[in-house]
C-alpha cells in the first residue's frame, strides 16, 4: 500500500513539473472520495503559486490513501466520458474499477483480532435466503465476513464478485444478472452453498472447501484440498461460524 501511495504521489509530482513547459492552464476536476474535490491543473499560469498547488495536491492524495490504509477500505477509480478521473471508497455504479484492494487477512484467526465486527446491513436478505435454501444464518454471515467483509463491491483477483464472491461461470445457473446486487448475490451464494452441502452429504468442511476451490477439486482429493488458501478459508469460516453461534 505504501509503495502505491509513493508511486501515485511521484506521478503527480512529475506531472506538475512537466506542466511548467506546457500551454496555459486548463482544469480537470479530480473527485476524491465523495465530498472532497480538488482540481488537477495541467498547465500553470505565471502568477499561480506552484508550491501551494503542489502541497494541496500531495496532501489531498496522501490523505485519501492513508485513510484507506487505516480503515482497510477498498479504493476504486473511474474515468467518465469527459476524461475526468474519479477516486472513491464508495463506488456508486459498476463502472468503477478496483484500484487498491484491501481484504481481511484470511490467515489471521478471528479470535486473535479485536475487530470481530459482523454487519447487520444485509440480515433480512440473509434470513430470506437461508429460509429458502435451508442454510444456517450464522454460516452465511460467516462466509460473507470471510469472502468480502460485507463489501458488496468486492472483486477478487480471480474475478469473483460481490458479497459472497460469485464467479462469472456460476451466474447463469444461480440466476444472477448483477453480482453487485446484494439480494441476487446472497440468494445465489446461499443456493450454491446448499448445492455443495448436498453434494458432499452435509459435511460442512468439505462443502466450504468446494465453495472456495471448486467441487471437482474436492472430489479429486476426497478431502479438503492441500491448498493454504482453501485450508485457511475453511478454518476461518468455521471459527466465525462458531463465534456467531455463541453470540446468538
């Protein structure tokens, strides 16, 4: 993360240095987060305080990304039809692309963290999905916690999207048109988990492993695949599941 901040600041600094040699000033609005706005100046008038402008740009960009580091927020970028570049931690459409991804550490046990926070924002959707497919509410919430930390705009490196990180290959059979729609994603993900539970005869660890690595891989090993990501995923979901059951 720090390297990305340094790289971005360096790019802005180099761009501003080059601006001294360009034509008179033109402005393009650079939207930071939601409420804060500053102007990216591609040329500088002679009477403009260049140092002050640089300082404002550096401080604004540094504030944005350092805030993301502290809060573990994902940062998205978007270029609109006018060429305006937008950065935000709260995208308002699927047109935004992930720029910096922050996911909970799948290797860290929830019992060792002080931030065991489970959102209640999607409780009604989770409850309805679990009633429809016969899955425990605590299990689905534990899965969402590990999969996306309740970020419905989450996108993995492999292309899985939404709260329950659904892969595009599964959209059709799970009747998902928009993976970023919380209702569709939760219903689809819960349905898929039900399918895994039935395929592996109700053996929860195997079903979770299949949800993460794919059922054919679990079939091949006839156990949890010896992949660190899958092993950690199963372990962490089970830990959150047990914690949530104890809270209820």
